[in-house]
C-alpha cells in the first residue's frame, strides 16, 4: 500500500511566497479533513538549542498556528526537555531558549508549553506492548492533546542517521525518563566524582531506589526500574547513562514511541528539507548544510514522509565545504561539482555507524505507516 506524500519546492514569485506555499501544501495534503473545532492541538516542534541556527523558522509555526486556529483548534507549540545537560534540560531554560529563538506568542502566534513539565517528570505512560517499549513515557501536554501536528526539521543525526518526523515525534515527545529508555538498555549509574549528595534524586525517585549515604547517592538495583528520573532531576550530572543502545535498536524504539504519540488521535506531519545540517538541532551549533535547501513535504503518514524525504536528499547533489567534502578530502577525492554524490545516502556517509532504515522498517511493521509512497508535487 502506498501513502500520499505532498511536496513543494522553494521557488517563489510575487504573491507566492513560502508561507503561502506552505498553507497550499498542507491544504492539498488534506489537513482540513481533521476536525479541529474546540480541540487542543499540539504543534510538536524543536525550538533549537541556544547557539544552533538550523531549526525551523518561527514564521512557519506562526502560519500553521493561524491556520489551525482558523479551523477552530486550541493550538499550542510544544517540546519535551532534554536528557543531557544543556539549554533545554528544564522548563525554565527551555522556555527561555524558545522565546529567544522566536517561539513566542508575538512571533509564532501561539503559546509555548513544555510537554513534560518543570524537571521532565510530568508524563503519561501509553500502554503499547511494543517489542522494545511496553508503555512509552510521553510528555503530558502531548499525551493529553487531542490532535498532534509535527513540524520537523529534516537533517542528519549522529545516532539515528537522520532526524525527521519519527525522531521529532518519538524522541522529542518522550519525557526525560522516556529518553533514557530510548537511549539506554541499562539502568542509570551514579558518578561519585560529580555527585554532591544533594538528595534531589532521592526525593524524586518514585520507587525508593536511591538513597544518599556518606554524602553520595547509591542506587538499589533491586528496586530501580530504569525510569530515569534521577538523571532528569540531577543538576550536576551525578546520575548518568551507563550504556548506549545501537542505532538499529534506538530507531526501532523511536518508532514505537512515535506510535504511542499518535495512537488513537488525528495527526499530520510536515518535514522541512532546509538547512540540512549533518547533526541534530540539539547541539549548540550547526555545521554547514550537506545538500541545498530542497523543499517542504507533508503527509498523514510519518513513515512514508521520512522515506520520501530521505530519497529526495539522496537524489540531490552534495554541497561543498561541509562534512561530506571533509570525507572526500580524507579519502583523497576531489569534489566532483554539481552532481557530486547524487543518488548516494548522504546521511550514511556522514554517520556510517547508523541505520535509519531500521526505524522505517519497524515503523511499517508496527502499523505506524508505510514505506511505499506516491509523491505528489504541489506548485
């Protein structure tokens, strides 16, 4: 079975700007078939780590918020806190980052809600019974929303190969404890050199598995369920991940989390193939794009959408003066010009130890979507 993926390029003319093309694209893709009237509608978007400039411009979010509001939806912008220590690891810093990057009621035309609360502990477990994740921990504001619209910056990712709809939905909607489940196959550990014995992990452990003795935290693994709350609340990197999962397992887990996000509710997805940086927007910088800006794609099917965008990036020429050019130089190859690396998987070139196909295959297997698609061009 094929799913429709609608695509528009970035060519414009007077009266046909990119904002107008975005609205035309999503309408053609069928977004108005969703009943938004009176429904809480989450626009799941990445606000960009402070210092990174590759994230989706808030202008696009504003136009989508206006459209959804005109259709009767109670719209808000949202993302969950990060597992790592950075500019978005708690709601105070996360909101500050969002506001500074233009995601605020003035420029983005919608309120911002951090989905998993102040310290990443506000979540809902969605019973799924998946092969990897039995009950994904989804940020409460996203889990409680009636409708989910994902706006996804399509770019490379150092662990998954690329980040698109599935990554933004699955990893991006997970609470901090959920992100631990996604990334790690083991329980957290205490780094005694960094632990200061502040007892915040002890306070927030729901299973009484953490106790502070001799001014250091200790985990009772007979009680620990690996929920990650100690990692979420520790401000000193004293509670950390021990082992990281493989790219294949991570991508499969992300597919299951994405399924939990859209389970039993309408959803719609938009990928922006622009500023295709080699790594995630979670970094506090963004390296040079690996391909030109290519367009915007939309679909009700997140698997088909990501597959289509991966094929579009494959078909495109690689740009120069970027990570791919560095690889060519290391291999003693000169950049071949406009058609350089057309038809090749640029994401796998940049991150050879990743396997994004595993997530697409698992997403299809669990009923999240289809890998087969029909690309429909919208002018």
